């Protein structure tokens, strides 16, 4: 890519769906015409990256919650030497009923709330997301 523009060029090939999504993001400027520019492709790539982050944010937050729970259990074990404290936090059931997986029930209050962990809460706010309902619903299901 070092000699790009000096005798070398790049051609982008994409399926119709990608072409349509790129065109949907092009600001309506008469000068742009029907041709897709490199800037349009970069805009689309950044947009897709942001959408992917938003989509996977609940899973990331739940991994953070699991890490927090396990680290707190490790600290408890380190101070007391009680292996049961660690075992309770680290072991998870291998199977769950469909109701446990998909029924949205009120939060039990026994697990820490995702929003109460400052590092996770701050990162969610930095990403411009106001605690989506999926985070709370997924947390209730896993709790």
C-alpha cells in the first residue's frame, strides 16, 4: 500500500447488500454522484464497527460482571482461606431450563448490578450507551 496513488490502485468488490448499505450512509450531496468514494467505504466500515460494538456490549458487560464476581471471591478466599467462597463464585451450572434462560424476572438483588461496577459503568457511558435494557434483562437471566 506504500505506492498507492503512484501507479497502484485499489478496487473494492462487494455484494449488493454491502453496496446498498454503503450508499445508505452517503450524505446526500449532489457532487458525489453515483460513484462510491474511498471515504464512503471508510464511513461504512466505521459505522459497522460501532454497530458491532453496540450489539456485543451486553455480552462484554456480563463478562465484566463475571470477572468482578470471581475477583471479589478470590479476594475473600485470600483473606479467609475459605475455599467454599471461591467455589460458589467460580462454579456455574452447565445446564439451565428454558425458563431460566429466557424468562425476564425481577432482579434477585443477590448479584451486583452491572451499573454498580464503576469501570464497566464508565466504559458504557464512554461508548454513548445509556444502560440498554438488554444489559439488565440479560443480567436478570444470568443472575
